[in-house]
C-alpha cells in the first residue's frame, strides 16, 4: 500500500487580501479621526496649544485603530464564524501559538512606549514654554519675577478667591478680566487667598493649580487675538463653577492704551458671580446644604463686562 503524501497548503490569498483591505480601511479611518479631533477643541491661542493638540490627535488615532480592530474582529466572528442554530457543542481546542502571543505582547508594548516617549517630549516642551516655580508666601515677591527671564510682560498677579478673580498689573492697575498683549511672553504670580483653585484657559491648553500659602510663577505666550474664557478647574466650594472670567488678548498698542486709560479710573467692585448666587440663596431663606459665604467683590479699576460673549 503506497503511503499517502501529505498535501501542503499554500497561503490563503483570499484571507490575506481581506485582512490587508481591513487594515488599510482601519488606518484611513483612524487618520481621519485624528484629523477630526483638532476640531473638538477651542481655537489654539497659545504657543503650547499645538503641542497638546498634536499629542491628543496621535492618541485619538491610535485609540481608534485599536477600537476598530477589536470590534471588527468581533463583528467578523459574529457574522461569519458563529455556530449553527441549536449547535451547543464545544469548539475545537486550540493550542497555544507562541509566535502570536509574542506578537500581541510586543506590539502594545512598543505602542505604549512610543506614546510615553512622545508625551515626555511634549511635557518638556510645555515646561520650556510655560515654566513654573513655587515659593512660599512671605518670601521676596520679586523671586517670581525673575524665574522666567524671557518674559517681556509681568509679573501680573493672579489672585483667586471664593469665588472671583483679580488681576494686578505691574503699574498697579487692577481688573476683573485679564488683559494680555499678543505674541508676548507673560509671567504670572498665582496666588490663592483661601483654598485650592486652578488657573485654566482652554484655548491656551494650559492649567496650573493655585495652592494657598504659596506663590506660583507661571508663564504663557498668547498667539491669537480674541476673548477667551478663564475657568477655575479645581473644586473650591459651592459656586466654583461660576468662578469664571474672560481673557482678552489684544495688540500691543491696544494693551498699552488700556493700561494707561484704566490707571486713571477709580476703584470699584469687580465681577463676583458667586455673590449674586449667594444673595439669591439668602432671599430664599438660606436653605439647603451649608456653604461658605463668598468673599467680597474685589475692588478694581476695570470690572469688565460679563455680558460680552467670549470666543472660546
């Protein structure tokens, strides 16, 4: 009896074509999703914004590729490889595939390390664009001013309270809205008069917590004219969501004229939306959960105008 010669099967060309097309479509959709992610944010208004957006777009693209890849394999199995109706038998046993296990271990490892390395590079770049220095309250306040020798404007004191903002400029002008010249590196001194707050301008893509008992030197370079929103991104009490104001990025000449004109104006109560809400609470009998009374409105030269819509 002649022994049977085993038949060698060649590669499954159909499967290779389908997998190649699926990977190509996945890459195209992932690239499109990464590009679309740029439109999910406010306009880029600082030198730091492009780096943050690029990192987010990369992570969005990779996440989309992984998500579509996993759900695509599951959908294929459900549609084309599922058992027949009423088939309750066990599937064929599959032995371990060392090559496959090494592959699906190495690829995620490489991807995670690549994201980590790129994230550290972006973080180093942001640290250079907006360096921070924290020093104890009561030390020489000029220390914060020389922490960023490249700053051409400032230091501007940013004072956070429950629940209002106050900005004090080098010439002594005080305002409830933050005015900044475009394309100039600005140095801030972040100060809290009560609890933790957070200086966050979404259009700048930068956020810095403000810690009571400390002064934090912080720098930013605005690159787009407009009216942008400053938010307290740290829970600081009942009305912290209302602790918002506007940041006006202006041409240098407009900024200089505003400083000169505002310096001649008398002090008056500034914006303090928390006080308005607290007054309504008292009118209703001060019922509900106990809350801290807001600090008095800051006395400023320019209270700003909360009715003007902001760009982002």
